[in-house]
C-alpha cells in the first residue's frame, strides 16, 4: 500500500515537472519565436522586397507588443499544471519543529535571552 502511494507521488512529481518544462518551451516558441522573431523577420523581408504595407506593419507591431504577455500566459498554464500535479500537501510541521529542537537542544531559552540582551 505504501509503495503504491510513493509511486503515485513520484509519477505526480514527474508529470508536474513535465508540465512546467512544456510550459517554458511553449512560451519560448509561441511568445519568443512566433510573436517576436518571426514578425521582425517578416518586416525585414517585406521592406527589402518593397512589399511592406501598413496593415502588415501594424499586425507585426501588435504581435511584437503582445509577445511577452502571451508568453507569460502560456508559461502560467504550464505552471498551473505543475501545481496541479504537485498537490497541496502541507509539510509536517511537528516533525520539522522536533528536528529543530533536537538540533538546538544544547541551548536553552535562558541562554538565548542572555545572548539577545548583550
């Protein structure tokens, strides 16, 4: 039973990392290439061939202006997928506190108060 639970946690973690990585790659492709680099390239080629028109220029400028916003949106979708698979399990605060107390058991509260006074 425990082994199956650990396997599910590992699969969820792997799927979360995969969603995060795909979100980054998709954001770079869509926001970086399709909406930033490609319109700049189209403007340069159209200008070089004397085919640059106002609608083409405006369309390209709008794409360039919104490229980072759209890249952020695509990245956020991947991040939401990561958090979905990561889950919302709270850490075991009692265990963390016990480890902290064991680590600092040689100093007492009086010692800490004396250190702060000095």
